[in-house]
C-alpha cells in the first residue's frame, strides 16, 4: 500500500511550471481572459506520469487584472491506481510582473484538488507556493522554485527546483525546449511518505499552427531514488509524449 500511495503523491505535484507560463501569456494578451485545452498521449509532470501512462484531456482558464494579479483554474483526468481519484482540478492565484524588457517575475499559489477517489483512499489535496523568474533574449530561460509544507495532506515537506530553456527557430513556427528539475520529499518521522530525492529531465520540439501547438517530447527521471521508484511503478520510467493544445485569447 505504501508504494502505491507514494506513486500517487509523487504524481500529485502538478502544474507548478504551467502556472507562471499561463499567467505571463495572459499578461501579454489584449484580453484579460485566456483559456486553453488540449489532448496528450500521457499526462507527465516532473518526469512522472499522472495517468498511468495513458492519455488525458486537459483544459484551463485564467483572468489577469491590469496590475498583474491573476486567478486561474485547470483540470485533467488522472489515474493513480485502484480507488484513486479520476480527476484533478487545480486553482491558482498569483502576481506576474515584467521587471524589465527581458526579466519577468511570477509569484503564485496552487491548490491541487482531486475528485472521484473511493471513501477509503484519503484526502490528498494540498497547496504549493511557487516563484518563477524568466529571462527572454535570444532564447527564453526560466528558474522555478516550489515548496509545499503539507505535501499531499501528509505533513511532509516537499521542494521542487527547475531550470527550463526554449528557443524559437526563426519564423518557422518551430521551437525546441529542455528542462531539468529536482524533487525532495522530507518525511515525518516513522510515517509515510518516506524521503525521496530524484531528478527529472525532458527535451521537446514544438510546431505552432496559429492558436494550436503540437509538441513531441521525451522525459525521464534520474537518481538512486528514481531507480527504486521505477521498480515500484512504470509511471517513473522514461517515455515519449505527443500533445496538441489550443490557446484561446
């Protein structure tokens, strides 16, 4: 039971990267409202499949005020195993500010909620506090830090740090991207979840078609804890993901 719940909680650390990207897109749009929806062959976050290596449909919406404060909601189907939730709905509030022409700061809080679990599965909803700094030049580089003081409603402490980069290839509509992240879970004494430290990485290529974007990516997890987690669940193993998303201004 413990290994199955560990997979579920690791999968629960969702959306910390996309909160800032969505908010920044909203700030640059002529409308304060924005929305997106998409389909993917596998819902992967921080190197871990959220859908047991299966497909997902996802949708979200944001509102950004003129002074940079934003709110958002995002949802997806999930699969954490027998008795686990079927749907995830995340709520976001934050502040996004262009510090200069090249630098952007994003501070936010995500509330991760899960629906459809059996009565004996337990409540795994929790909050994560996030900060993201982005530099835009010949390429775009972002640094992200996330912290949860009650990870998946267990009392455990979780931190996540990541570095991302993307490059637009001229006027072709193609872009390439890469990311590297590090997850640390600090357990309560003699209680689940146990300590876990592992790295994740991804590379991708995207092509935009007006408001639509198609992305092909490869992801993986690394480190001794990742090797152990792979033996417990296929959701930590490397894979290829194809995603099509549409942005609505």
